[in-house]
């Protein structure tokens, strides 16, 4: 089900200027810390020209007498005198080097940014006169409101900070937010005309812990950026747009199917009607959306106009309102607009070939190869047909990609005809030139299975084609995992394993075997009795004690057995046949050999 998030930034223009002012304000310079310098520190105990410290035990032979040593000690400055008369090597705790120094630090002036801003209003030209198009809360408390004439506002508050409105800069900021939303939050995101965003959360809300958690994270992001945000989630873009701007709460999440009940108490202006339609609704006594619901569509269209009925149906979900997503310019994409709509498979295949040729040129110029492609066809009635393919390795081979795309033609419903196509490569990887030295030298060329994998995966699904890769585990069902079908796994163990390993072992019945180490002589599996004529084993496998307590003493004894019909099976017994805590001595089959 479609779920749309509407992000409303009511004070976008004002807060954008606040951000610019905050970044333009120079920060106070830090004062340098000047320490006092002693020009005459006195004689040091260590000679400047090198040598040994006077009085060390290994230097006593060089010292003339103790009297001379005492004289040298007395001549040392106070901070260099040793604590003992004999200057020998001792293990003594040294005092802290900065503990006795008293440094007078200059006073530093700490300036904090002011939390209260001066009243601000933006003036723009509406028609032939200048009006207030935006005002902050402080300006509104002084009587300034949106729609007031600029001359009246200046006369009312003479010292108010009036600035010209910059709708182009606001639109650029919204476009940057939409691009950020496409790259980080949802692939379908677009900016509303003046003051917000639309995000389609269908299929991606679970990545953020649900709708409510995503909305709270989105609002926290806006607060860190310095913007006031109101958010609403509904089934349709129109309902989410209305609740974000006219709802009672800053965060509104409408449950699925509750659109009508949620938007009924909202005013008529929440439907994005024109001024003429709003005047007509006021003249006929329509105040809320609930007043429009019981009225027949025909008389209502004659009173308010057909666009008003379209807006109402879009909010209720009766008419589709697609969100044109913001396209990331870094994603390679090509487009074709047709003179006449097409609907045959041959014509669609020809358009695919032309688009792939154009896309290959773009990818080659950037040194990239496509890992996934998405083709979007726009029908005459406004609906879209989307098909996608993926590849195992990056490629820009037109013939190979065209073969994959043709497998998706049967999924395209042209309807009344397709008139526009858009081919996008959302996932690309670097692709360098291929080394053909071995081929030119006549050596044997190892064929790449990537093309075969792509074709097979295009027919039966990408999850149905895979390789088995080894996992470092002795337990058979944990020793393998699915891996990329193109990569060749390595590190397989040397012990033999059956060709067909069951995902879960199956129980055996009527087993006859000698304890503790003999293979079974007879067993029943899937309603058939098998008489064993040869067997080999056991191969003892212990449980992985670090996973759970039940595997601390668990033991499995595996046997390779062959019945009289030639069938070879891989069976095991729980327990070692001696201790009760190693297993219940039940028999299971885990695989079948070729």
C-alpha cells in the first residue's frame, strides 16, 4: 500500500536567512597564551657541552673529592638541587613538572550566540504592489502578517528588519533537500512548489524502524539544520499535504484506510484550491472538507469548478496523483520521446535497443558498467510501466543487455500506447578495458558464466540461481551457504559429502544396528524398507557448544551405507552409543549420494 510523507517547512524563507546570518558571523578569535620567560634560569646540573652528571656512582672516580662535589651542589639553583647529598642513581618519585609553577593567564572574553533574533519580515512583489510574504514570530507579535502592504508594515514598525524575498534561493534549497532525500531516505522524493517535500515510503519504511520512527528522525534532522518542521503520513499525497499544513499536531500519522476521517475536519483551503474556488466555497457555505463529501459531484463542480473536484478526489484516493521524483544527476539515464504512441512488442524492442545504445555511450564516457537497469514507459493515460533487470557483473554490452530487456516485454501493458521512455542505470560499477592478450596469443579462453547466469536469472528469478560456498563449520547443515553464482568458491574440505544434502535431516524407522559403532543393517525411510549390504563409518561430529547449551555434549555418528538396490545414503545416529547425555540414539538420514 502506498504511504506518502509530507514534510512542511512553514518558516523556510526566514530560517534560511537565519542560517546564512549565523554562518556569516565571525567567531571570536582565541587569545594566545603567553607564559613568563626566565632569561636567567641558572646553571644546569648537566653540562651544556655533554658529559656526565657530577656525583654519579660510576663517575666517582672522576670526582676529586666529596668537598668539591658538595660545593658544586651548593652552587646549583634551588630547583636543581638533589634531595640527598649523594647524587647516586635512585628510584624516587619525581614531583609534577607543572605543579609548582603559577602562570597568570590573561582573561579571555567568551561570547555566546544570542538565542533571541531581531524581528524579521520578507517583502516581495505580488502583482503591482509590494507585500509581506513571510514574517517571523517576533514580527507577527508586533502586528506584521503575511499579505500586509509593505508601506503599511514599515509605518507600523519603523525599525523592523525588512529584507527582499528570494524565492529562487528557497527553491534551490528545497531542491537540495529533495536530492538528499532521494540519496538517503526514499528513491521517490520531490519538492512541493514552495515549502516542503513529498516522500513515498512504500517498501522502505521498515529500513528505519517504521513510519513513526522515520518521522521522528526526519524532524530531528530538520531541527539540527535549523528548520521548523511539520510532518504528516497518509495514503495519498493530497491528504498528507493537507494534514501537514492544517493538522493539529506537528506529527500526524494516519492509519491505512483512515484518510476520509482524518481530513474531514480540515478547512477547504487544505485542498490546494484557487482563490476563486475558495471564494465560491465561502459564498455557498462550505467551510470544511466534510461539507463537500455528501454533495453530488455534478452540482459541486458547477459551484466550485472541475479542478476543485479533482483535488478532492486526489486527496481521497479516487484519482491518482503521481509524485515525479527528483532525479539524481549522477545516475546515468537516457530518454526518448516518441511522435506517436506505440504498443507492439517489436516497436518496444526497437526503442529498447536505441536507449541501450545511447546509455552505452554515456557509460563508456564515465568508465562505468551497469549492474541494474530500470526502464520506465509513460502511457497516454498518465500511468507508468516499469521493468527492471540486473546483471551479475558490470557490463555495457548492448546485445547482452537487450536480450535481458526483451525477457521483460511481456510484463509491459501498453494500454492506449506508450509515448515516452526513460532508461536509468541506478547501480553502476567501474568497468575497465578487458585484457585480450591471452586470446590473441592463442591460449584457451575461459568462458565467463556471467551471461548465462543473467539469462537464466531473468527467466526464473535472481534468487533461484546461486552457488554453494563452504562455511567453517563441522555441522553439515551449517557448513554451506548460498553465494554469488559467478564467483568460484574455494576452501572445500577434503572429507566426502553427499551430492544431495537435505536442508533438514529426516527420521528413520525400524532401524536395526549393533551398538556402539556398527552401521545399520536395516531401516525404513519414506515408507520403504532398505536392507543394507555395505557400510562405512562412523564419522563422529560433536556439537558446537558455543551456540547453545544443548550442543555441549551432543554427538552425531555418520555412516555411508548402501542397500541391496544400489542406493547410497548418508545416515547418522544421535549419541555415541555409550553415554545417555550425548543423544537419544535415534537414527536420521541427512543426504543421498549419486
